[in-house]
């Protein structure tokens, strides 16, 4: 084989690889153009505030308090609508972090939070308070996938609180849930 033929074959292979690379890149760019990420940096960030109120009547036989939240801010439907989307546009949903703050209780030591109205929903946070008497909030920065629950319309949060069952005054706890949503239809 002559050096000209070898050079021609190499040039053909190089052009073929370049063309294949361009095709693959354009596919990635085209699919990336269809989705948007809504996070804490968005104009209307997907952050929802939940409030839990409980009394000694909410204590289970196991000594935990189980209670469902009320929403104290815009819910995900309103946040998605503010950004021009709906739940049907959600491709992927994660809880990036959850901040739990005791508003009027000193006996709360641990909390497990689930997206939904009972413990069958996905866990979105597990927190422990270093000092049950301190006013310091607890934060769970574990990223958790909640796509199914979000697409199915779950809005509220179910909580299991570990408290001192011998002393439960009427109490309030707030949880701020930070979502990261990937939506299509841009």
C-alpha cells in the first residue's frame, strides 16, 4: 500500500470519527434543551415549609409522636406553576436537604420525615438534635430521590418524632424541604 493510500484511509477514518462525535454531541445537546432544573437558585425555588403541631394525644403506644404536616408556604404545584410547569412535566425529583426546627418544644430528640401522609412514603429526612434543650435546628443534607411521590401528587409530610413521652406540652415543629426538580417541556 502506498503512503498516499494509507493517508487517505487515515483521513477517512478521522472524518468518520469526527462526524460520529458531532452526531452524538448534537443528540446530547438536543435532549438537554428540552429540560430545565429547578433548584434553590431558581426564580421561584422549589422549597416548601411544613408545620407540625402535636399534643400528648398524638403519642403512639411505642412512645413516638406521629403527625402529618400542614403546608405553610406555596406547595410544589404552585411552585411548578410559577415556573411554567406542572407535576406531569417532572422527569426527576430529589429532596436536596431538609431543615427541621423546633418552634415550641424542648423534648424532641429525633425526627424521621416521609413524603406523604404515612410512613409508607419515601424517607426525606432523618435528623437528631444534639441537645434536645437547645434551639438549634437540625439538618439532613442527604439527597434522596422522590420522583414517584412527586409525580403522584404527594404534598404533605408525615413525621415520627422521638420525644420525652412523660412531658409533652402542645408543640410545634417546622420542616423546610429543599427540592431539586428536573422538568421537561422547555
